[in-house]
């Protein structure tokens, strides 16, 4: 089973570039969580996306090639 890419199925390099820019990381994070049906995670990203969540996304995107997945329920 192939693992889906982050940020709308875009490649790794494009996702890293989007994760580096705070506003695009916030916007893409909120939109992807709403599209996945994870309302609570989307709201957390909406309100706290420019803080620790952005830093965690950036570190995880570079190190493990995926963004932070909160509430994988």
C-alpha cells in the first residue's frame, strides 16, 4: 500500500517548500485536515498553526517526510 503524500498529494520537495513558509503551511494544513474530515485537528491548526504546530510540521517534514498528524481517529 502506497503512503499518500502530504499537502494535496504533492511531492516531497514541494511539500517542504510549502512547509517552510508559515502562511502556506498554515493554510495547507487547515485545508488538508478539513478535507480529511478531521474537524478538531483543522480547528487546532486554524487557531494555533503559526506556533508550535508549524515548527513540528517543518521538522517532521524534513526528517520523516510527513507532516504532523494530530488525532488520527
